[in-house]
C-alpha cells in the first residue's frame, strides 16, 4: 500500500510537466507574435497604395509646434523630411557644415523661446554636430536634432554610415529615441519637443510602437523617465525606412522573385511581416500639437524667506544669468520687475542687454569688488563655476540667495567655497516676479548704487584713455570697438565669437535690449558665429545682425558666407585681425617662452568673402580716420541685402587691465 501511495504523485508528474511546457510554449509564441507586430496588424491596416511617407508626419509635428525653420546639410537618409518641410511651409536652410545647422537652431531656440530644429544625415553627418550639441546642453538651449540612420533591418549589420548613434548622443541629450515604426514618429517627436523645453526625461531609450504611443502624454513620459529640471537638447534617430514611402521601402526590402526552399520562404515571410509592421497604422490620425510643459516653481515659503532676507539688506546685489531669460516669462516682464525691484545688478550670458544701454541699475565693471561689498547677493540663474571663481568671489559674511532650475548647478561648489542662505529650485524669472510682488514699496539706499556706478565710471574713463593710446602698427582695437559702440543701431543683435578681440568687446560694446546678445555660453566654443548669426537674422529679419569675430574664430565661419549669399541673409561681420591666437599667446609666451602654434597671418578675409559672393571691406591704418565711414558703408551694403565682411587689422599691444585684451 505504501508503494502504491508513493507512486501516485509520480504518475501525475507527466501531465503537470506537459501542461507547464505547453503553457511556456504558448507564452513564448504570444510574445514572439507581439514582438513581430502580428496582433497590432490585426487591428490596424497597411495602406500599400499610399504614396505618403514618414517625412510628412515629421513635418506635420514640427508645423504644429510652430517651427518656422529647419537647418540642415542634405543627405539621402533625410531627403523625405526636407521635401515635406518645404511643402508644408517650413523654411529649409542648408548650411556648409552640420555644426552650423545646430548652432543656428540653438540661436532660434534662445531668441524665440521655442524649440530650434536641425536635421542631418547618418554617421559623419551626426558626428559633425557633437560640439554644437554639447554647447547647447551646457547652455540649456532647447534644440531638437533629427538624425538619419540605416534602415531598421540593417542596423548593426555593416550598413553605409551606420554607427551606434544612440550611445554617442546619450551623454549629450535629455531625451534620445530611435523611431522603429512609422506610427511612432508623431508621439515620439511630441515627447522629445516637450522634453527639450521643460523638466522632462533625463534618460535615453529606443522606443518601439507601444512605448512610443504610451509616451504621447505628459504623465506617461514623466512616469517613464526621471525629471531633468532645465531645458536642453534632444535627439531623435530616424531610420531611412520610416521616412520613405511604402512602395520604395518594399522595393528595397522584399525580393522581387519568390525565393525557393523552406528557409527562403521563411526569410521572405519575415521580411514581408517586418514591412507590414513598419507601416501598420502609419497614416491614422494622431494628435500633433504640443504637450503641456512642466516648469519647476519656487514654493511660497521659499519666496517669503527670501523676501525677508532682502528686506533687511543694506547693500543688495543681483547677478542675473542666462537661465533668467528662459520661457515662460517674457523678457519685457522680467525687465520691468528688475526695474521695480530697484536693486543694482550684473547681467551675464543671455541676460546681457536686459536693461538696455546705460541703465542706472546695470553695473558693468568691477564685479568681484562689488560682490565682496554686498551684504545680500541674489544669484538668479548664475552658477558658481569658473565665471564666479567657483564661489570664492562671494564674501563669507554675505547672505547668498541662489535660484536655479537645476539643483546640481545651484549647489555647485557650495561644499567648498560658499554657502547659500537660501537655495531655491525653480524658474528664475517667475521667482523674481514673485519677489517684486511681495516687496512692493521696498526701497534701498541710493548711495550703494551710486558707489557702484562711480566705480563703473572710473573703469570707463580708463578705457577711454586706452582708446587714445598709440599702437606700433595697424589700429587700436579699443578705439575701434568704441566707434562700433557709437555706431550700433537700436535694432541690432550682437553675435560674438572669439577670444582676445571679443573679450575686449564684452566690456565696451553694449547690446541694445533684451535677447540682443548671443555668445556660446559656459562651454566657450569657438565657431558659433555664422550659425548664431544665421538663426538670429531669420528670427528677426528687421534687425541688424553684427558678428564680432576674432580672426582665429572666423576660420570656422568663413565658408558659411556662401550660405548667407545663397539664402539672401544679410549680416555684418567685423573681424579683429591681429594675425594670431593672441589670447593664448599672451600667457603661453611669458610662461613657456614660445609662441608655437599661436601665429596666424594678416589674411585678406575680405577678399575671401568677395570670392564667396559677399561684400568685403578692409579697415587698416591708412583708414584710421574713416572707421565710422567704413562701418556705415557696411550697414548700407547690409540694408541692400548683402552679407558683409569687414576685415579690421588691429595691433597687438601691451596695455591691459586684468582679462581685457587690447
């Protein structure tokens, strides 16, 4: 009896095992069917007769988001996208280098508050954009980069220009996605654009159909990815077969003659199914417009504590950085708030020009000394990196309020050289407006502002004296820039790209209003000039765009005058030509005793511009008393629709003040 009883469970083992095996097999088959898209294809048809293509889906999303310009360098991977954008009224502007396309998109993003868009081809087309994307990341500029790629079937199989592009852009972007099916284009792009402009995904992903569709709402992508509070660049990879129409992809993917043999028929079925899954539901209507943005805000309690600190201040000071100019608050409202607050301030990055020229609250010189004297300092979008000596420029006795969207940036180096009294994570401009509302009627002693203004006047007098000093040869760069300052019209936008010459210009030439100054930002990238000028002039066609170049930096931008000529985009470029990388040689020669690799030539850049179809003017010692006339000539040529290069031969001099190179 015991033997029979013991044998009973063993007799039931085989049916249980069979049931488990069958269940596992069924689950595996269902999983395979799901991955192959068989279930989706049962519910959504493939329109094999349609001549529509994925490029039209991309263009429709861009148009729905108010995108007016697409910057590119053409490539076969992305041709359908470019053609569709042109048909839908988006102006396609092709440059001579991909990096310029991204710089131009960056400028559009900064000046309009919307996403700037660039599209480039696969492989080397994308690798050429890396510097510009990193620059946009550090500048927190909402740029959307669309990149071509090998077809979904040929990735990782040695296709032309096929590399692991996702790994390349993962460290540079807030959001990365590779679109694997045509139906995923719209939801993926909507999520990417929202991510670029708000506190959205901080990781990357390869999105398939279900995931991409689920990311079509703000709650979905917030749940999928951890928040990244600042704006920044995003990347969407577009394989070639999601952009071209069905009949063209079919021709390339499916063999014309039915294959023979079992394996041949299996492969043929797989290819046909892959094609069907690629286009299933491709043209079904989907929402194309913007998703809601998520902008971090300071809490009422934080605002109240900061108000109390400021209300007790005797010598308050504000340092406004680029982040203060991010949407949603318009620059004019921020300017009015700063004026109402009545606290003297320093303006840096994109905040330059916020108060216009010669505003009594705008302090331009001796920032380090002023910060040491202040009893309360509000760092509004400013970061304690190298620009503020890592925080060492702040006094230990000062009460520091810092506000920033990004917590990591906000507390940078606070463990070593400075400590915030209040650290507020939130939108900078919104915070300033709340301060103004709570501090209505609050005033501060005028003698503090006058003390700072007096230091400004002394520094400006020193510059005037430098402008009159003789130089051994060519022109005095300080005097030239002083005359540029006198000539600039009220509707000008300044783009700066260089070292020595631009460093001097930053102290002498003032932007005329908010969002009228473009520099690379904290990354210090050379070569931004042509791209920034291109984007700026397109955004504001009625403005005069003046580019101040060092002669070293101009080497990156020269060929883009072909772009300006072809697209009829008139800009003025002033080149401070001192025949060298002078900012480097000033330190390299005294410390290391050699100027190796620092020397350039007094190149005829104006003649090179003429060769590209632009206008070229020369300013040399012989025209020392005609500087203003030459600048006016450049303005006239620009108003007539011609891009202009003014080659200014300047001398290398020894009279300097700190970092001011002349």
